[in-house]
């Protein structure tokens, strides 16, 4: 249960404070922590049961509400005793603070006594009824002794094997593609076993696709079989099914796994077989199955289906490839229905994936229900929200954010979220498909994890609301909100408000949102933010991107716990306010529209906790006679910010009218600079400053350089931790850009280069970029000679996949597309073992990819 882990952490931290000694408060807190810790283990066991009887479910819900109430109590107490450090207070103020703490301790003592009584009642009830054993018996009954109605139900995946071909929609393309891949080498000299792995989320039609391919080609093989694995595989039974399908007759029911593997290998050594292994959940199951499937060089083929990209990779690594069926078919399938899947069956299919998740990942997955349909969820924001909610902690030497990235990637690998905006080989955002979103919204509502109030969910939970999502609200919904107790709400998301003013909702709710930590407003109808926002003392994250708010209220300075602020570039701050937000750690899309506003960057140097800053220049310099000196002064202010703050990530974007250069010479950050990411977009610099070579923590760098000099390459190559490098340039010195082996780049994994000048030669010498895994090169081609220049770059010195994009600026009078592509592909013909792709973008329109 999501609340338990952060609550136990808060109680442990609270016990360390001196002021909880009053009237035995510490003893009561200790009792509650120990009692809840024991109950937390019980709740985890109950969480693994897919069905609970009414009594068990009621006990679980009451315990969850007890934990929520205790968390409210701890947070309220912490807020009341929170104050400035004593060395900043006068003697009278210190005395007043002590009285305030004493009063708060008496109040929490009474509340904890009440919560302790509730915990004792819950514990005794658990002992009387033994809910865990009851839940286990219920689960066991579901498997072996189902009631008559359940006995008549079937595995929801079974219809996929018997669906009529006439009812299939949109399957011809993927089916043809897989068949071509499986049969293309049938007549070649290489007759090794080939494995095709189809992966995607549950219910998408993987089994149907694999079954159709199986029946289309099985006559080309001497023996064939289709077997299913499932979440809890019985390996002995699965291997028996394989043996029976391929015609093995000398096995017995007493044979163990090892004996069955040996007999299958002997039987298949001279046969050309086709095996479909459906619904693999774990790589361990595949490791056992593939031992029995001998690589006999007879042109045998294996098809696997799985929900996990990781498992698909393990399967295809045996000699084959994996197909992300999600990307190619999912949208079409779920709108038109690849085969008839009823809502009840779809829920069962998705529940398999949900209950296969570890408990910590279930909580993070359920949290995605706070986002609206089709919303692109930024990875960095999502992980920060997980951390703020207490779902993620530092573990095994990893920072909390790194652990969050691991969780994020795990959900992608399990095909539960779709990766979006892949950069440097990593997804920077994700989306949740509508079907999956509906499922987790139902689960979140059942567990009182998230409450949604919109056109489809027009009711409020009977329990206290913790996370509230409002969308398309009308007067009826506002009336409903008036009557609700909202003091327990931690997260409030307001989107798509068109029929009433959002300020009306905030005015009604603001004095009730005592514990609110996260507030997101996203609607073009929102044009201002009420001054009452300053009353949200617990607010840690404020997101107003997607609104039309032009001015922040002066009361925003009262939000002393605010750590994450997301705004639009058009949003302004009253003079002198931004520098007072001392706890700010993230500030996104801070716009600078004028020279006067640029000077406010000086205020940001007071924000010593600021770690991530995104700034956008939107200045119109055309009417400024001193634009050069003014631009330089603003850039100096930005450099001072880099030196004074603990910045980890800096994003600079130039949206100004007209072309102008940016100078980084004045920045000169301290030797201990913590900068890890530096993105300077749409803004050119003349040279790479010498100080950049001292950025020992820099891992990601994006720059646009007018002309790349050998010195620039040397400075960039000296960065010891640089993993991702993206450069844009008009060319190099004497028309050449040379990467020497001695220039370093020892840690670089991803390199992207865009050359906008025709005739520039790029050369990789031996030993350059030894660890690079992905290379993307883009050239602007005006004429045939440009393609010849671009193609001679020493590809044989690289052991990576090269991706070339050829862009043609002026189609008139230039060489045919086929001739240009042939020139770019020429060096690969001499080194056929180098994986690569060459694509063309004529006037910014992607014209496809040619694979060699």
C-alpha cells in the first residue's frame, strides 16, 4: 500500500526530534510505528490476492484510512513546529517558538492516543479473523475450487487462438512482415535457428498475431507446436506439451525437466521445426525452454510473445530479432479491435500485468492515473512527483532519482507505458494508453489512491480524498466540492476547465487544502492566479504550464516550501519576489522578454538550492541600439547564476527574432561546479570556452558552434564523464572536422552532429570515441559534391550503429535523391559489417529509411 512506506519513514524521523518527549508522545509514536510496520507486511500479502472477501477488504480499507489519518497528524504537527533556525530569531521569538512547540505536542498527544486506540482495534480484529489466511484460501479457491459461475469462465487469452480470420482487422501488415522475416533466409546458406519475439502490453493481440503466422507457415516444417507459458509456468508440463507437439513418443510422465530437455534435443537434431512459445513472463522460463530447442542448422524457426521488452531481447539474442508490436499496431488495434475482446476479459488480461508488478512499482504505476488521457508525461517531473510522494528512496548506493529512472524504464520494458521523445537512447517522456489508463483509474479508485471528478466519474469517494483530479467540471461538480472535506488532499490537478472559472474552484477549495503539496493547473481558460495561493503552506510543486497566466501574485513568496515551479515563458514575477523563494530547486521555462527583465536574473543568484533551471530568450532586439552590450550583460548574469548556485541542469533556448551570437567566455564557473547537463538550443557560440574542459561532472552537452575548430574538439574530448554530445555547426576549419584518437571522448556513448554547410568533411581517426554506441550525422546537401564530402568520414574506425540523415535545402538543380543516397551509402559497402541506416529529409519531410 502506497502510504505505508513514506509514513513509517516520517514516524522514524519524528522520533529523532527532541520535542516529542512531552507527555509520553515518543512512546505512543513508537507503538504506532511498530504496529503499523507489522500490519504493513500483512497488507503486502493481501495486495497479492487478486480477490478479497468483503470482510478482509473492509479491514484493509480501514487500516489504510488509519495510516492516512496518522500521516495527516504527523504533517500537521511538523508544519506547526516548523520555524526559522534559532540563530536567526530574537530571544522573545525563541520563547514564543517553544510555547508553540509545547502546544503542538499536547495536541498531537491527544490525536495519537485516538489513533493508537484505532490501531489496537484493527490489530485485535486481525487476530480474531486471520485475514491473511482467509485471503490465501480465497486465492487458492480461485485456482482449484471455484464456484459454479467461475468454473464456466475461461482464460481470457484463449479466444485469440480460435478467432475467425474474417473478424481480424489490421493484422495483414504485421503478419506479412513477420512471415517475410522468418522465410527470407530459407534458401540461403545460413540455416541457423531464427527467433522472432513479439512484445507489447496485455490484450494487444500478440497471441492472435503469432497464431496466424504459425498456421500460415507451419506446413513448411517437418514438425510444429504452439505452447503457452503463463505467469506461473509449470516447466515440466510445458516441455511435455512441446514433446507431444513435435512428435516425441518416448517420454514418460515421470520424466523431470532435465530428462525432457535431453530427449527433445535428441529428437530435434535432424528436424526442421517451428515452435511458438506464447506469453513468456520471465527470462528464466525462456532459458529453460530454449535449451531443448537445438540449433541444428536445418532452418528451424521460433516465435515468442511476451509483455516485457527485456524478455523479448533475451529471446531474440539467440539469433533473431524482436518486434515492438505496441508501436506498430496498438493505436489501430484498440480503436478498431483486432479481435473481439470484452471489457471484462480485458480487465483480467491487464490484471495479470498489474499483479506481476512488485509492490513498490504498483504504487508508482497507479500514480499515473492522475494524468488525463493522451497526456505526454515528462519523465523528470514524474520521477520528482514519485519522490515527493515518498514512493522512492535512496537504495543500494543509488540516488532517489536514479532509482526512479530504473522504475520508469521497468514500466516501459513491461509494456505498461509507451516511451515518447527518445533522446540519446533514453525516453524523456511517456504516455499511458487509454485502455490501461481506464484500468488503473478503476484500481486507484478502489484503493482510494486517486479520486477523479470528470464527465465519466461524477462522484466523490466515501473515504477521505487524498489525490483529486478535476476535468470538465460544471456547476454541479463545484456544488459537490463545497460539501466535501478536502483538508486531506495532497495532490490537485485541474485540467480542461471550459464551463466555469478555475478561480471559482480555487476560491472554494483554497482554505480547505491544508495539506496540499502538488497543484497543477492546465487550461487555456485560466488567466490569473488568486492571491490566496500563498495560504498553501505545504505546497511543494506548482505547475501552471498550459495556462494563460501572465503575472504571478506577490503572495507566492509565502510558499516557503515550494521546490518545483513550472511556468510558461510569458509568465512574469513582481519585482523582488523570485529571489525570496529560497527553497526553489527547479524553475522551468523562465522567460526573458526584455533587457529590464533580464536583469532580474541577478535575483536568482540568491537561490542557493536551485538545481534545474530552464530559461528562454524571447527578446526583440530590433529597437535596442545597445543590444550587443545589453545581451552580453544578461549573459553575464546567467554566468553568475551558474557560479553561485548548485546547478545540476541548465537549459538555454533562444527564441529571439534574428540571428545573434552568444558568448560563454564570461561564465567561468568554480572548479567545484556540479553541472551535469548543459543544453544551449537555437543559439550559436563562436568558440568552446576553455573553462568547459573543467566540468568534471558534465554528462550531457548540447551546443551550436559557428565553426568547429580543432581546439574545440580537444576541449570537448577532455570531459571525463561526457556520455551524450549533440553538436550543430556551419562547418569546420578549412572545411574539415577531425576527431583524433588522442582527443579523448573516452566515456562518450551517443554522438549527434548536424552540419549545415555544404562541403564540410567529417573524419574519424583510429581510436576515436572508443565507447560510442550510437552515431547520428545529418548533412545539408546542395549538390552532388556535398554528398561525396559527407560520405568520407572513416566509418571503419567506429564499432557502432551509424545513422545518417541527408537534408537537401534547395531541390532545384540538385542531384537526384537516389544518387545522393548512393554516395552516402558508399563507405558502408566497403565495410558491410558496420550496422547503419541512411535516410533523407527533403525540406524537413522524412522520406523514409533505407536499411543496408
